[in-house]
C-alpha cells in the first residue's frame, strides 16, 4: 500500500502502530510533525489500541474535513456514506475556533 489518499495513510498509520514500527509512523508525517513525534507519543498510541491486536478489533475509519473560512474560523465536518449508497453526507459538524495557521 502507498500513502496516496487520506484513507491509505490512516490504514498504514494504524498498521504501523499495531506492528510496533514507530519509524513507519514517522514516514507518514510531515517533517515538522515527524521532528516533534517522540517514542512516548508512539507508546501512547500503542496503549490506545492495547498493543498488537488485529486491525479489525482496533479501529473504525471516519472521514473528517476541516473547513476554514477567510476570517480564520472553522468547522469540522464528519462526512459519511451512512447508507452505503454512494452518496456522502455530513453526519455531524463541530463548530471550531480561529486557527493561527494550518499550512504546516
């Protein structure tokens, strides 16, 4: 698998955590995030999933989009194909706050 979409990155991230490979997790990150990611961060992620369980026992994948307006305010949208009919809809929205910058 290659990191060619948000979904593939998420699945690769999960698999790297399950298989205990912090280097693989870091390869999926931007340089800034990679430089601040610690072994302690990885250990916390491992605790979230309870060690090396099978992926199907661990996580569900949800699609979120952050919509940032010109004034810096934002909303997070949980977008789902709830009925598996090929139509994507906003299932929930979360009002946000102003971001200083989201270009990292």
